[in-house]
């Protein structure tokens, strides 16, 4: 079924010129009287120029949007996506996914800026974080946003997952979206694990030693997995750069790609109504029951 | 059958669009799904005999198939040429053998005694500063410290115990009053020989080979021990060593 496309928002619609505002080409007043006074003429010309300029300026954003829309066809898509119909009973719990996305964007943005000051070498890492927090303007704030934002993101991921579970939103045809979500959860955990080492203080060092050795506890393959994480049999300088690369390049790329797939499926399949709402019966069937 | 079927006799059923081209007459469609005895006939190797559209004389594979397959193969080779070296580069350290640091001097024999442990610092990885150093506990060996692995040979002259907890690798410390090694992370407790007496560790604390050269004590490579203090090649923390477990974990030949 094809839904009708919602209307273009008011601000983007082309307005017809108000009656009497169009400057007549014959140099006459809108009332038709000819003006003789040269001073008056000059004044009126200036006014008309100003008005024309205003009108032109107002056209610029519309023209820009139109230019983009003509080349991408994004307008109808965006309108259908942003003004799409949602089921009755949609409530604040449905915003947890967007909140998680916001937390991720916050991590990405602050992470990019932290990378400008961070130095992933075993001898410099702690010092560079120390410098970032204590000397760089707003460094403590941006680093705090990243540190606390990671916790916020994990909490939001779980709340979002809980909402999906308790509302039964993982059921057919949305199983694939649940699977993608689980992979995103695991990747978020991997982000937390790899990011924890980067300050390279005593706590992060020993926590990572313990975490890597938990991987080593699996029989046969475990120690090799630990070797992969450490970049060798011993915790060394490779370990830190390896964790840094995984934390800022490998996993974020995977997460962005999977968030794209996640959102695509959400927009394609739509959201579910909360479980306490029953589907409305067809009118004739309801009358029959009465 | 509905009334509609009577009004307009349906054409011959041809729903199988995967195997048969419905646009061509059936005579040119020798599909096993439509011709009853075709299973006995041998399928011709020539595309022309098989009735493929646009077939050429003497052709056994259509050009479309060949070029599609060729393009896929070329793409696969190009991807592998880039991907496999990159993967090997990332996985390389797993298969690398780390050379241990050799014998390290920890002080003259007079520094040590048989009753208490003396903490000493040795280097595991010289490239990463403080993080590459570790504390070991050293004492002179007594008759009680004989290992079943000695097999009549002279035992190691000194007991050098690694502070790497056998649970998950946290640093243990020796508490003289209790004569116990205690791990701060998850409560592992070891006796004065490094054997587990409490908590989650799966085997005794690792040790180092020791020797005396010109009156100075030197420690060498790390080794792991099981609960009978038999020597094994070095293992990661959390790897069991008793019974069959010793075969389920590979050795990690490092300091």
C-alpha cells in the first residue's frame, strides 16, 4: 500500500507575491499615478530595490533545497521518513533507540577530538591524558563527556533492548533487526573493553590484564585469542596501539554500518504498537458481534 | 474450477521461470520438469542443443556465464590479494615466539635466606618502561622445595616466585605475618610455596629458573607448576595444569 506523501512544510513552500507588491515595469505607482518629483522617484526606486533584494534572499534557501532535491530525490524520502505514520500508543519508551544513537554520536564526536591530544604509546599515554585533562581548554569536560557518555550508552542500549523485549517488538518480521541489535550490543561491550585501557593508569592496566586473561581461560583457542588481543605473548607496547586501533577505527566502522542497517529496517518495517493495545476490529465484524 | 476458467482456457501451465524460459515453445524447452523421459537422456554439453537463447554453434558455456564467473573470480582474487596479507598482519603475533630476556641478575647470594622472601624487580619487556617490569619473590631453596621434575638431579638453588596470580594475572604480594601470597583482585591465597590454599586460582604461582654465577643469583625463564610442583612450560594465567587439563592449553614461551 502506498501512503500519500505528506505536504511540504509551510516554510519551504513558494509564496505567491502579495497583491500590489510587484513593481510595475512602466515606472508607475501601484495606484497608476505617475510621479514627477525626482526625490520621490529616487526614494521609491530604492524601496523597490530593497524589496526585490529581500525577496531574492528569501528565495535562496528554497532554491538550495530545490537544487539538492532535484539531484538526490531526497525530499519525498525525508518527508516520508520524518512524517511517517506511527502506531497508536507510541510513547516515550520508543525514543530509547534514538537516545542510544545520540549517545553514540556524542562518543564519536568527543572521541575524534580526544584523538587529537591522545598519544597511544606506553610511555606517553598516561601523560597525554593527564595533559588533556589538566592543561587543555575544556579538556576535562570533553574527556568527561566521553568517559561518562560510554556508561550512558551502555545503559541506554540495555533499556532499548528491554523495551524491544517487553513490547514483543523482536517478533516477526523484525527478527533480523533484533539480531543486528545484539551484534551492536556486543560491539558496544567491545568498545567499553578496548577504551578502558587507553588512559593507561594502574586501574585500566590491571583491568585489561584481567580481561585478556579471561579470554585466555578458554581451552585450546583461549591463549591464542589472548595473544591476538595483546599482540604477542606478553602485554607490551603493541597491546596499547592495537587496542587504540580497534577502539577508534575497527569497531566504530562496524557500528556505523550496522546502525545504518538497523535504521533502514526500522523505516522499512515500521514500529510496533505497545502490547496493551489490541488491534481494532473491522467495523462490519464489530457490528456483527453486537 | 471456476467460471473464469471456462470462459478463457488457460495456456499450458508454465510457472517454472527458474529452469524454463516460458517465452519459447515447449519443444525448445527440454527441461526435466516437463519432459518425462529426459532423465534417461544425457544432457548435451552444447548450449545450442540445450536450447539456450542466443547460443552459438560449438559453445559449451554461454558467454554471459563465463564473463560473470570470470568477473567474480577476478574480484575474489583481488580481494584475497589485499585481505589475506592484512589479516595475516593483524594475526601475526599469535604465531610468533617471544624470546625471553635471558638470565637477569637479582643480587648477591648474601641477600637471600631460606625463611623469608625478598622482593626483586626484573624486566619482562624492555620497551614499555615501568609497565614492562615485574616483581618476583626470591628465597633460598630448602630440602622441602624438591620438585618431582628434578628426577635425582640437583634442585634449583633458589625459589623465585612470579607475582602474576594464576587466576587472572593480577599482582600478588607476600604477607610475612601470614606466610601467604595474597591477590588483591579476586581473593586468591597461596601458601609460602606458592600452592593454592584459597580463592579462585587454578594452579600454584609460576616460578623462574634460578642459578648462581660467581656468587650472584640469576633468574631465567618462567615456568608453570602443577599442584605437585611438577614443572611445565610457561602457561597463561587461568590455565589449569592438573590431569588432562595440561593438554588442553598451549604453552606460552615467555618470561
